[in-house]
C-alpha cells in the first residue's frame, strides 16, 4: 500500500473525529467516489468518518481517503472538542507536508483518459459568477476552454491539501487554455476567503467566494472537496467527490484539453 495515502488517511480520519468531538471508530457510509447522486444532500451534513483499511491496495486506500475527505462540516463552537483547535492545526500541518511530499515525487507520464461520448454528457446551465477581485465570470467566457470547477472551503484540510497540485496543474496547462475555478462554500463568504488567499499568494487560479450561488448550475454539493471537469462546450465530463488521485485527475484534464484539437 502507498504509505503516503495511508498517512493522509490517518490525519483526515483523526481530524474529522476531533472536529465532531468523537473518538476514532466513528463508522462511515458509502461515500467517496465519482458520483452525482450525493448532490442532493446539504453541505453541513455531519456524516461519520470511516477508518482506512491498512491491508488494502492503493485503489481501495484512495477510495477510503475520498470518503473521509468528503465528510466534513464547518467547525462551530458546538460541534468540536474543547482542545480541537490546537490538535487540528497540528494535523493540518502534517497533511500539508504530506501533500508537498507527493508533489516532490517523480512525475509519471500522463496518459489521457478515455472521455465519454459527447451525447452522453450533461449540458450545464448558463451562469455568471464573481471572482475574488470582483471580475465577472460567465459560461460564455469559458467556452472553448477545458475547466475544472472545485468546490472547497478554507476550514477543510483535504481541500487545502490538494491546492499545491491544483496550482501545479494550472501552471502546467495554462498555455493550453485550461482553467481552474475554486468555488468556496465558506459561510463567511468574501472575508474568510480573502484572508485565506492573501496568506497563500501562490494560488494562481481563479477563486470565487459564495460558491453556493452556483448550486443551480452544478447541483447542491453534499461533500467537499468536489471536483467537476467541464469540456470546451460547457458539458460535464466527470465529477469526483473527495480527494482525487493526482494521476487520475490529470489524465482527465489532459484528455479534455486535447479533445477537438
């Protein structure tokens, strides 16, 4: 089993239990997969955490990690343990360090994924969003571009752990017209997101506060991170709930970029 994923799983599961004021062995459901069915659940649902299976292979390990990653609800004074703040900070630092280790590893060759037939793809509604700088983003302005929409929040450790890879992909494929939109689901909206991004000046993709306003386009997001890949004609190619293996995500991005060239 890939030791990197196992260590992140432990961090994520322990963090989730601290956040909910519980102890390890919280149980779990069938979450953490490429799926659209969960979109009807509310964002603040507090699904139980599922511990990783240390004897599984890398694929099953990532499936467990995806499940644990998606089951967070925003911390409040009433739903976290008294000493959760300091322990959460320590675990978050470790998750971020592990993400950096992943990026530092040798990169395998990316092989483009096989995309579904165009007729089977869901056409998204037209939309207009406002980014962190106050600029308008419309579905029309994204036409002709492969776009990755990522629903996230400043309080979600797995969401923050995947930021370095998103930054890396945006830089690598910028000249190919690839765009990433990070739609925040923070209840505090602009202030929380603005302070977060200000402290992380390396974020090179578009951040949109008040991302819940886009629910009429993408459906209600039950768990985060949730990533949605859109083709050049504004149709949904793929949806992932939870953390995505970097190789898998990038293979789909490359396929979306190369389509119709």
